[in-house]
């Protein structure tokens, strides 16, 4: 399978702990996005990378959130000192830089903070 | 800012037609996507419109009017497997912004 893959699929953590998620995009895609989705809502934009450069970070992301894409390939999203409000599905998507091709989504990481 | 509106829920009978409307007011526009999302799964691409008019792809069609900030997704010959959430999304530059989604329930 050469689609977008995310790891882990599910994560349960205690409030206050740090968590890190990984996304492996489609290999030839240079655009990578992180979204957050809660029940009954559409995906909310969190951040965007073009190659290794993080070009935009949403106001939704507090200082507890950080994302990296060190070599322009896989990306990580870290949440420090998790709170119950962080419980959500975290989706990664990738696309080609060719104008407005569709974004392909991974299966997501479902985070539950208890 | 981005404002993308679509109905929350729709119900239709197997074999029927359903039209999901989407209106948008965004700071820029380079195209509109429709995605399908089954519960617990990732969104999957259905259609892309950048010019006004109708794009047809099998049982699914999507329409765009840029002057009205309006699009619709038409699902024909509904099947039970079409029960899902349908997401309208606008792209400007590189950023894809989504509506809240419309949950379609297909009944026998």
C-alpha cells in the first residue's frame, strides 16, 4: 500500500502526558497537512509543510503542539502536557505541489486523554 | 476567514437521488472539493470543481457557481453503502478548508 500511513491508529494517554504521532505521506508528495477532527465536525486545519518547511500554523495550535518534517518526508506531531480537550482524531494528508490536486488522507490517529 | 456551510443531516431512500448543498464565503478560491467519509475512516476524494458547471462521475455529480459561492453534490441511485458524511472543502493557495460535513443516511 503506497497511501498515507499514520501511527499509531489509537492512543490513550493520561492527562499531562506527552504524545507523538507519526505520518508517512505518499512518497512523491511534497505538501503535508495535519488536521484535527472531532465528532460531527469537519477536519480543522492545524499546520502545513511544503517539503521540510512549516509554512503555516493555525491559531488552534497552542504552544503545547509542535510539528516537524525534518527531511521533507515523514512528519511528527507532538502534544505536550495533554488535556482532555485534546481528545480527537488527528488526520494527516499529503498532496502534490501541482496546482490543486486532491489531498490524500491517512486513517488518522484517535487520541483519547483520560 | 473561511465560512463553509452545508446541512447537518439528510435522509433518503435506497435508489433515490439526494442533493447536498454547500455555500462558501472564503478569503480566496482556487477550487472546491467533495470528500466522502465513513464513520471512523479517513476522508476519500470524490470530486473537484474549479470552473462553473457540472462535473459528472458515475453516480456522483458536482456543480459549482463561483459567482454565487455555491456548490452541490448530487448522489444518484442511492445505495446503502452511500450512508456516510460528505465534506465540502475549498482550496485557496495550498490550504484546504472544510465544512462541518453532511451526514447522509440511506434507508431501505
